[in-house]
């Protein structure tokens, strides 16, 4: 398709991408503050570090984590309005529509609200690399470089070093909100199970070698054993993940025209960039896409760069993804390797400052894309081979990964009680493994202790916070619905 002559069949509406003109503000890190960094290594013995963790209970009792009370000046809808200003305006209504589906969807779409709320809660002082958005739906199945299917954390847009409790509390709160949405009376129990699994896994990891902790993961078979109460749901998710290859992504995202595969035209959620008119010339668009590609290749090691250079770029498109990410720039690149039967689809997704940075300090990395990539590699047992980052002045920072390659998820909205509890436990244990890769597992285990105090406290917090989410959601539903300012293909 010729970018200078958009297809009449596909239409020719002007699309205000941020790459074409300044349509949005950029969520930036706070200036003049010390960066949020990981704690320095503690080379004392395991027993000494566990004792140090126990000593922290005097400063921050585990029972203190049960507290939640709205603070003066709390304004979640105003926060949402400011967040909308960092999004492409023609996608803000899509964002609100997805968030309006349920309280759980609202929780997923507003990590910035909970980040501010958590900044008003007590912390022990123990840090690790945080996911920043560790709710139940941000865990899933992924393929390792060896094509083995594993279960791990997903979505690291908000990753940053910080208090380990913040991820644990967001996970626990999501358990309660999701359970209520499913009509289950197991919300508090699920939160308690998730946090208990976190505590037990952290205690198991405390004496283990650093390399053993770093490489530890959960494969799909183990997940299916852990979730034995699933009436086929886990097995179905595993089977779907195995089918989600690049070839499958091409089949879902493309259509055949004139004997070649092209990205499908499904505005506003998916469309090839060459099919629409923008406020820049075709030459300028090609220049910017080339700069994105060159920056990405520079971020890779030499061997992966050589592999990427063997793929030929076929077409660039725009694809809306997720709930919280709706409105950010998100491109897909259709590539071809060893002939037409060897496709590769890469996702190039915008990265802004983490929602945690206003409260923890800016990232130690110059680029938000690099922050996401390094954070993901710190937390995941195995990361995507093609994971990299890039930045282009006037467009912003981005990270790059394969799209849908052996990726799958268990739908928490369809789970029966037994499956829900087991899945919550799997997520809690997985989060502990991710935190132990960069945090002091012995100190955290010492702080958590061998009894149920911490999980009971966090479960109390989760129930109180779920009530808050329900109230915020009701106010959101009653608020005026934003209108599209710029039409996109009728």
C-alpha cells in the first residue's frame, strides 16, 4: 500500500496520532527528587537479615497494614481527568467504555488512583522491583525462548523499585473486587490465600541461592496441577496460549488483498498507518518509523540485532490494547522472515513515567521505555527474546515485544470458587518469586513471619479498599461521558 495515496476503499480520515501533532500531554517523572532505586546488597547471613526484618515490625507493625481511610483531597475522578489528558483524545471514550464494564475494569484502568492511595499507607521500608499494577488479570502464560510455556507476571508499564507491600495490596484488593464481580462470597478468603502464598513462597526462597531464585519459574503443567479444581479452564487457557503464535496473530490481525497479507482495517481499534491521512507527509511518517526501528535495534545485544535484521518490515499499523493502556500510542509491525510462512508481529507500545514516580521518585533510567524493559527483565523468570526499547523526539518513549507469542490468560470473571482461590494463590506465589529476584527475601520473610498476622491485615485492607473502589466506580458511572473530538472513519 502506498502511504502517499491512502486506499479509497479503506477511507481517508485524518487521524491525530501524537506522531503527527501535539495532541496530548506526556506523563512525566517529577523533577528535583532522588531517583527510586533498588536497595543495596546486604551481605549479612540469612538469619541476621531475617532478624533485621523482624525488627522492622516495631517501626511498622504488621497489623498496621489493615488500615484504609480516605484522606483529605482524595479526588479519583480528577486524577482520571488528568490521566485522560495524556491519552490520544479520540480514544478517551473507548478507554471510559472499557472501564465502565465493571468495578474490576475500573480498578484495572486506574492504577494511578491506587498509587496515590498507597502512598498514604504504612510501609516496612523493605523494597524490591514492583510491577506497579499487580492485579489478578496481569498474570498470564508466556512462551520462553525454548518455547516452554510458563506462568508469570504480565504488563510492566508502571514498574519501579518501591515498597513490596504496594504490589501485595493491589493484588489482594483485586481479589476482593473480582470475587464480588463474580458473585462469589470468597473475596476476603481469596485475598488471604494470595497473601499467605506470597508469605510462604518468600520464606521458601529466603535461604536459596541467588541464581536459583533468579531462574525459578512455574511452567504451565505446574499451574494446571495447582489449579486442579478448574473444570477445564486452566487447560483451555494453556491450549489457547500454545496456539497464540505469530502466525496466529497474523491470521487475526490481517486480511488478504491483491495476493498479499495486510493489516486489517478495523478503526478505531486497528488500522494500517498507510490507510489514513495524518498531519505529516508520507516521507515524514517513514522517517519517524525508521527512527523508532533504529532506536529499537540499538537497544538489543548484537546477536538479537542480527536476528531482527533478517526480518523484513512489511507494514506498520495502530492497535488499541488493554484497559489501562487505551489511548497511548500502540503500533504493530508486520514482518516477514524466511518466506511468507515465517511471519513476526512486533508491538511498539508507548511508555510514560510510572504512576508510582510522583510518590517514590523518578526512575533511574533516562528513558521510560528502558525503565519498562529493565523492570520486566528484573521480575520475569524468562522474558521475550525481542524485548527492547526506543525513543524518538516528538513522539515519546516506547518498548517493543512480540505480539501474542504463546501468550494466554485465565479469565478471572469465569472462575468458580475453588478455581478462584487456587488462582489467587498462584498469583501470590508468583509475585513473591518476582520480588525475591531484586529484594531481600530473607528480610521480607523475617518481617512477614511464620503466622497469619500479615495476610489477615492485608485481607482487611483489601475488603475496605474494595468498598472504596465500588464507591469510586459508582461516581465514575454517574459522571458525564467524554465525547470524541475528532471523528475517525465512519
